[in-house]
C-alpha cells in the first residue's frame, strides 16, 4: 500500500491554502482538517480522490466506528462527527472543482453523516460546573498578595471574575486597554487575542462580586505607581526568571515587561488558587458561566443583553444557551421554589417594572 498519493497531496495543499487564506480558518483547525482527510485517504489505500464513491464513504465510516483512541477506548461520537464533517466538506469543495466535476460521486457525500440519533447524542452535553460567587470570594480572600507576583496572580483571577474576558485575551491585554475611571476594557483585535478577532468593549460587572473590582483597581494603581509600567506594557506581565550564581539554577525574580506567550500560566494560577482552599479546579473560562448565571437570575432582559455584548456575543441567545445553562441541582432548586398559580407576591415589585412588563405584553399581543 503506498504511503501517499502525489496527486492527492497537491489537491490537499490547494484546499489547505483555501481554508487558511480564503476562508480565514485558524491554522489549528486546518491542521485537524488535514488529518481527517489523510485518515480517509489511508482507508482507501491512497486511491485518487476522483474515485470517491458511496462504497468508500461507507467503508470509511465503518472504519472510524471501529477505531480506538490512545487509551484503547472507541472514538467519541463528537470526534466521529467532526471527522466526518471535515471529510464531507472537503469532497463538497472538490466536487465543484473543474478537473473533478462529474468524476466524483457527489451523491456519496451524504453518506459521510452519522445517524440522526448519533448526531444528536454527539452534540449533547451536560451543564459545565462553574464556581459560585461565594467560591470566588473565598478563593480571592485566601490568595496571598505580599509580592508583586502574588498581586498579579490574585489580580488576574479577580479581573476574569469581574469581566469574563477569555484567558488568552487577558494575557495579551496592555495597560492602555483598561480604563480604571470608566471601569472598561477595550479588547482591541489588532493586538488582543479575542475569539474571532472581534473588537469588544467590556465593562466591569462589579455588582456580581464587588471585591474583585477592588482588587483589579488596586493592581492598576500598583502598575502605574510602584512598578512604573507604561501604556504599552502588559496588563499581566510574565515572571522574570534569572540564573542564580548561588544555587546554579533559574529563579523567579519579580516581573518582566513581557507578555505571557499563552494562557497556560493563568490556568496554573487558577489550579493552585482553588486547590489552596480545597475547591475543585475551575478553569478561567468557567467564570463566564458564573457571570451569566448571575445575570440570568438578577438582570432584566435589557441588562442581560448588555452583559451578552460585554462577553463579545452578537446574540443574547448564545449567552443564554451556552453559558447560562443551569446545573441539575440549580434546575431542581429553581423549580422547587416556584409558587403555585395565583400566589405570586408583587408587593416588592416597583411600579415602573410592572408598567414596563405590561407595555411589553401589550406590544406582543399587537
């Protein structure tokens, strides 16, 4: 069996270039697509792509279902789904290429699907656990802050808690991107690694966890004052490591003026901070869920839309469906607290809120 097909390699390279530069896909995503196509190619013995047909598609799907991962377990349904989708999109593209049009069995592309039930199961997920606000307060209270590095570590946890900024964006922020007076963050896509490279204006959500805002403001004052950082210096600088002549090893010696290369150090800070108070690890991204659950419970529709934009979402339903999903315990608790019809107490509801609700319902009926 040949290890590769030169003609196929040329086509794969053209498709790779199209994904990278035509569709602006992320290089990591393109690498995964390349691997999926190569996996299909091996299942056919590196046959020319123009020979693609229903038998090849069915055989590839059957092979995937029998394949195991490194741990020896069958591939997950989500992995099967993403692999088939990558190969399916490739052949949809290839079927429209002049040299291959009419040669490829375009109808066989439909065979590269899981069953409807399997596809639904592949997309199903349980609500991700996230820390409560009291958990976060406990973590921040316990975190040491005597040294510059300790202050930075506590500040990065507080910053993500009060803004919901993604960890990779947080480590690429510069001091000038945060306005302490307005309590806002400008996630400038020209230099901040936002998802999809979107420009996002984010305001501190201090109402959820007031102490977190105080910690962040103290950190900003420390950067501007004792540390003497300028507008273009990192908001959360990496640790300066120097060689020690006494111990003949590298040691942490304060803070540098460089950005962390990635968010791995932030995740390590979170691991240590939560472990120090006996709580299970909560990754930085889970704090977005914490903010959204708080928002769903305490904010009006209008305010929740603002929170959604704060997180960089174009649609509020994205925030509701992806981040405000309740855990099973929260779901049960919420329903257990629902009062019987006719027993709702409106005495504590302000008149403007009732008028606003009446107006909204009147508009819906119109």
